[in-house]
C-alpha cells in the first residue's frame, strides 16, 4: 500500500510475466455519496491515458467492476512514481527550486496543449525523486480548458478565484494554484 485519498487506495503491483512494477488505484463505491469519487477516477483515466510527457504520470488501463449494472469498483493501472511529494521534499536551494518548477511548467504546458487544465496543482500533487525528476499526479479534478464546474472544487490553500467563483477554468488556473 502506497497511500490513500479521495476514497481510494493506491498499491504498488507487479506484472507476473515481466516483473514490471506499476501503481494501482482502487476506488470503491459503498454508497451514492461515493459516485463523485468514481467519476473523478474515470476523469483521471480519460485524461492521463493520453499523456506522453515525462513530467505527467500516465494511466495505462482501467478496469470497471459492476454489480447489478452499477460500477461499484474501479481499478486504474498507472505509471509508478518513485518519489516524494513537494510538501515533504522541499527544494534546498533556489537552483533546485527552479529545476523543479521548470519541469512542473513543462508538464502543465503539455496538458494545456492537449486542451486540459489540472485544476488541483499543489505541493502534494508534485512528486520529486532523488534525481530531481518531477511527476505531476492526481488528475481527478482535471477538465477541458473553459469548463465551468457545477460545484466548487479545489484545495482551499491553493484554489484559484475562478474556481471559487465558478468561472471558466484556463491555464491561468493552474498557474494560480
């Protein structure tokens, strides 16, 4: 088990035949209040399966398990990132900070070119490994540029004014976050 969040558990798993190691996100539906977490996981897969940029964690496969025609469990196979979040692994110098944020900016620019905004950029969604290689994670709140969300979504300390005001989300949203 690697961690928990948004009604999900993330595990390190390996493919028996090749030994390749992945991350596996498991989201369970226990009741109607969990539907939004299943939707976020579906969104994460739909967007992150398109990625081909070194700073963006890619989703590889989704498995939907149903009971009585209703999805009650989602499994998402993702690239495993061996790193710690930026809120734990804080850059020790200005040069290091610039190296990290150049990679973050490159990953966000790649998302924006594909027509998406992350919408939840914060230190714990930025992983950094010992070689200062960065991966952006957690694309559950991501959406197409110009989307107006039905409800306010975001982390209070990082949320952009247009998210609070339920305006259209743009690349500027990610810059503010």
